[in-house]
C-alpha cells in the first residue's frame, strides 16, 4: 500500500489504492459515471486529494477544471498507474476504460489530434503492462499465492485491523482485499478446481471470523442490525464513507447482502435476511463477491 494514506483509518487496506485508480479512470472526462451516493463521492474526492497531493502533479489539483482536460487527466492517470496501482485486475480495468475513451474520441471530430494521440499512447502502454503482468502470473504457483493471500487477509482481520467497520463490513473488506489481490488473480488465471478450493477456503474463514466477532457459534442467528452496526470510534464516519465507496457497484437485487452491508445510509435491501447467522451471512457474501458477480470463470 502506498504511504499516501497511512494516516487514515482505512489506509491499511490494499484494495483502496487499486480501486481508486480504476475509479479515477472511469470517472474522468468522457467516461464519467454517476456515484450511487454522496458518501461514495465524498470518500472518492478525499482519496483524490490525498493521492494527488503527494505527487508531482499536485498543482493540477488546485483547479478542478484542469482535471477536465484530457491531456491533464491522462498524465495524471499514467502517473497513478505507475505509482499506485500494482495488480493485474486494476490495470486491466483501467485499460478497458482507456480503450472505451479512445473509441469514443475517434468518433468526436472536435477532439484535438494531440489529445487523441496521447490517448492512444497511454492505451498502448497499458496494453503492454497488462501483457507483462499476465506473463508473470502464468509463471507462478497461483493456487499457493492465492491461499497464502487468503490466510494473510483473515489474519489481519483476526488481529483487529478492520475493527472500525461493522462485523459484516469487516467480512466485505476482507473479501475486497482478496478480490483486488493475488487471491483474485488466482481465481481468474488458475484452474477452475483450484479456484473452487480457494473460494471454499475464504468461505470457511469468513464464517469462522464472523462468528468470533459476535461471540457466537456459526449457526447462531442475530438480527441484521447487529451485523451492520459500526462500533463507536473516532473514525466511524470515515469508515462508513469508505464502505459505501467500496460497495458502490453493489446491486440491491443481485448482491443484497453486500448492498445492505455497504450502503447503510439506504434502506436495507429486500434480499438481506432480517435474522441470519454467521454461516448464512458469510456464505452469501462470498457467493456475491466471487460467484454471483461473475468474477470466476
């Protein structure tokens, strides 16, 4: 994780940097997409200020209008990709956004030719990096790396690193750490049988830690608000905003448990069980993140 965010409550999360760069590409210039909530937007804007504030491009952040200019946005994005995003999944997502921009730009005659050339250049650079990362992944023991990553993430949860989030939120954070890291790479590039084993490893650990956090057995049922309640800490509001941002893409119909966990400022989704155990909650969230979301092959 970049040292940029070490002073924040959520700065220890490796997934924050990866997702931020993807969102920066998606929400810049012609590819901008609306935020689901003000909480998500507020946290993203805070991250933008912190990441940019530590870079040589800091002067561009003083005037937000400058970030509307394609050449400025592309220079910033290229810098962030080199300094912040490290994993294949994030770089591939940025490449997809840039490719969409390039396709649209080619149809817009008012675009400056210099900006189009810069866009194509960034697209080519990202394609090369994606290819290089894929080659590296193909030469590694993905199942082992994924399993080790899974153990490390849940060890951090057990050690209290995610305490500022609700019990269900801690589970979602852990799964997002896996999603954006080596565990996710193993699911995408490894064998299907190995991916299934990794998902079951994450499921068992998630259920066990959720039960531990509420001091109950895995099958003991609790009302949903006990799972969604944030502890009263100095960083509670930041944690709520971070959670809303991390789950901004959740769909209330297809990921009801993840939606209810992350979008606590909205009404609880109909698919969220009102009374549920660690087994039901953890298993459902694992399915939503890694299976129902189409993450696996």
